């Protein structure tokens, strides 16, 4: 078949090994790309170097390979792309749509209202840094116009950044670039057209769309898959001590992932190879079975 214009990606952070929830995102993004005869890429989001675990990136790649998930193009790592983020920040400074901020987390928490993802920045440095203080971070200046988009599974999403999030950080006080800016720059660099990821990132999407508009970049199509919950109803992840995915029985785990994604693989596939199961999943991919579902237990 002729290759389509679809370009998708899976972008893990190497803070530890892959767990079941991250494998769900990897396989969901892969199946959507391959179902549309598109390109599927792996990008290592290792920008937050203090949180990156030694050897985690290589371990993640070995796990993906064990499940038949191979990037169609050369892997890129955010830690090597600082110059690109610097250039984007300079563009935002020139508009100007960012400003320096001297506030600490404690100061923000003490003076802010709570929004949909924690404290809303109160705008202390919006009109200039208070006397005797120095800028530590850079924040994007938001407004209260609605940022809206249609998610393939979650429907119409609307957010007022100034009210719901506040002016958000694009370069941190420790000198590292923030995820929101880096992901926007990298998706544009790789010409990503479709983003399939977990619904835990749903509410960060308006910030990314806002930056895309400021930088004159194209907005991809978004599909946010349900978040995997553990037995206690918590998001399955490193913070809740989610166990690492074993590479020993990839077939059984892959069947579990397909069932979690409501794809109903036939039981006879248990005797198939990983490649055969992925092919079945690609041909029979029906993400609409997950419509309006943001989380459920494994």
C-alpha cells in the first residue's frame, strides 16, 4: 500500500522502565499509525535530566523491541535539542509573549487559587519583577480566550488558560526547558500529524496548542487513550510503584493490552507470534470503542 501522510509517535520519559500504562500508550499509538499506513516514531523525552534513571532509555527500547515496536526513523533525544528550544524561546521573547519570573513554588502555592492541575499562577511578575528580585524562570503570558480542540475519543475540550492554568513555565528556574515547550518544538520538527497518548495529558494539550499558535506551528490531531488505574483506583505509574513490564511473555501481555483497549482479540491469537498479533491489531483497530472513556482499571 502507498504510505499515507500520517506521522505518529511514542515519546516516553526514561525515568524508569516501561509499565503497563506506558505500554498501552505505545501500542495504541503504533496501531493507530499502522492502521492508517503511516509512520510511527519513538522519541526519548529525556529533557528532565535530574529525573532520568541510568540505563532506563536503553531498557525502554529493548522492551519496545520485544513487543515488535520499531521506530520507522532514527530515534531523537530531547537532551540533544537544547538549541532548538532556545530558538523557540527567543521567538516567544521577541513577540513578546513570555516574561521572566522570580517566584518560588512555595510563594505561588501560598498566594494562588487552585485550578484544574494545581495552583494557578497569580501573575506576580506579569508587569515586572519586584524590586530586589531576579528572574528565575520564563512564563508564557496567557489570556482568557477559550482554547478548544476536538479530541478523537474525548470530544470537544475547552480551556481558559488564564483562569484554569495561569501563566505557565516554558523554561524552568534550574535552566531546563519545560515539557510544554519542548514537546511542541519536537512535534513540529518531526512533522507529527497525529498524537495518540494517555488521557493524563489531556489538560496539558491546550497549553501546547497555545504555544503552537504563538510559534506559527500546525496543530496535530489528538487522541487521548484511557489512563490505566491500579487496584486502589490510582493512575498506574512510577509514582504508584507500577511494576516494570516483563519481556518474558510478550504474547500474553500484548493480549492484555489489546483487551484493555477494548479490541477483543480472539483467543486463538494466544498461539500466535507478537508480529501476528500486532498485524491483527493493526487491521482490526477500532479506537471508537474507547470513546469518552478517560480511565479504568487494568
